[in-house]
C-alpha cells in the first residue's frame, strides 16, 4: 500500500488480546483450575465420598456453568470485571450459606 508522495504506509498492529479472547482465556484457565481442585477433592482422603463418577458429573456441571458465564454472560456485560466480582461475591455468599449443612 502506498501513501502520499509514493511512500509506503503500514497498518499498525495491536499487541493486546481482543476482549472476547480474554474471556475465553479466563474461562479456560478457570476450568483447568476447577478440574485440578475437584480432582484433589474427589480422590484424596479416606471417605466414601468422591470417586470417578461424581468427579465426571461435577466436571460436566462446571463446564456448562463456565461456558454460560464466559461465553454469554460476561461478553454481554457492559463492565465484565464488575460483573465478575458480583458473581464471585454471590458465589461466596451461597457457599457460606451452605457450609453449616456440610459440616
């Protein structure tokens, strides 16, 4: 491509990831973290809870939730970081509400 007076002009290249790519990367990393944490929770210890069946079911449920959050909810949000913090706070509140029943 030539510019004024026969000079060559080049389009500037960006080095940042596109917003949707950022969310997909975060979704993939969150899923890997969930797989590792759930493997530790299911296969360590001496109790009857856990095993391959419950592990597979829990991973499938986590994959569905991660796909919905990182492919639909967060990309549609005007402020994805704020939406992420709100979802994290709601998850922690729900977790804390259920802890006494597990103990």
